[in-house]
C-alpha cells in the first residue's frame, strides 16, 4: 500500500465514523500533520503562497485553518480556500477534505442546541494548546476536552489551570479568566528523570525534551520584528509536549517586555515542571551545558525577573535562591537580581 492510499483510507475512516464533527476535525489535523510536508507550495485565489501550518480553532463551520505566507506576510484562512500544488505530498488529501467540508456543513440543530446551553458556575480548565483565538483545554471536573475562546485582551499560557465564568456559544466555551494557577501534578504531568554525570562530579542532567532548532528559529523571527510568528512556533511546540522546559522559557522571554504577567505564567509552568523533577535540596548541581537544565534554570530566573518587574520582590527571591543553589557559578547573573530584589547574595 502506498502512502497516498494509506492517507486516503485514514481520511475515509475519519469522515465516515460516527464521531461528532468536532472530533473528526481534530483527527483530520493529526492526519494532515502526517501527510503534509510543510512548508508546502499552494495557491489561494490564483496567487502563489506557502502553507506553513494547519490547525483547528474550534469553529466547526469554518473547519481547519491554514497559515499561509507570501510577500505580503502571514495570514490565516480556511484550509478549504487553499489549493495545494499537485507535486506536494498530501495534495489529493487536501482536495478530498475541501469536497467533504464544503459538502457537509455543521448540523444546524446541534449548533442551535449548543448556543442555548445554560451558563454554569465557575469552572477550571487545564490549558493544553493555544491557538490564535481559541485554546484546547480539559475540564478539571469531568476530564472532558473542550474548546475555549478567549478575548483579545487575554494571553494564555499552555500548562496553566485557569478559572473562567463560562458562557456556551456554538459548542465552545467563552467567558473571562478569573484566575490562573500552576499545578503540574494536577495537570497529570509526570516528573522528568534525572541522570547523574561524572563530569563535573556530583552533577545531574534533567532529561527534558529539547527542540533547539525550532527555538532558534523563533528567536530569530522575534529579533527580526515578527513576534507573532515566533509565538505561534513556540505554542505549537508546547502543544506537542508540555514538558519542553526550554519552550516555556522562550515563551516567557518573548512576553516579558510587554506583559510580565503572561511571562510569569510561562516561566512558572517550566519552573513547576522542574521543581516536580528535581528534589530540594539536590545532592549535587545541574550541569549548565545541557539544554534541559538550562531550560529549567532559565524559567527560575525568568520567574525572578517577572516578579521583580511586577514589584513582588519578596516573591522573586525564592526562585532566584533556588537557581543559585543549583547553579552556584551563576551563568545567568541571578545574584545581582537577587540583591536588587532585597535578598542576600550567597556566600
């Protein structure tokens, strides 16, 4: 069986299943991630573009969303409006999707029923993946996956637990965020493993997933004046694996200049994952030359920076003291920040 035949069979199995349309669209995202070789050449209304990303924002009527780029910049539009060039892997699959999504609109009765669901009391959502205007979340009360549409004023951090006053609109949750907390264990994340190393003696490596190439790409984009695309890349990495500590550190660094509250949330998720994995006190040090270690240490330092910027100097001292206990050589310059926050430099 060829790859095209395999993708075609998987596509037919998804669209003909008895799953709700929303679940089918999530499954089609996973299928397209396997089938497409992105970036891929395509056309929109006759103009040449490149598809750089495909995702689902929770709107069943709109369907899947494609991020496309050309000389005019980056924009998002329905995948059904995009025609992949024939030479591109998965072109036939995108054509089949376009026929399916245009020929099978969302069930009006189901959409009407969802639109009049009664509001409930405050609920907690675990933020698993963040898209431009929606987030894939898990309700903490019944463990069901939901789509949450947040406002333009809110910047969600993957791995946080938010409290909202929900309103149901067309099958999605809306409503303002009333609180945010960090709880790695409640989120169901398991501790990362620690491996002792011989050089230097009594040192450890935190075995966190690493994605250096993509992070460097995002950092270059941010430096070139495209923080939105940089954030999109980093959020996609976090959606794949919430235990990438270097991704949380990079997201926090990206947000720190403009919104220290959001930066703190990103840094705090990475710090909590590290705290879950590294005992306090650790009978040794974390080696600086390992990226997983640097991700955790950068999150601790970022927490200190964000808290200091928010005027919470007493709170800023704890992560900085923890950082210096694990990295007494102070590769990040935490000692000066600790003193500025009213703490004492380690002896």
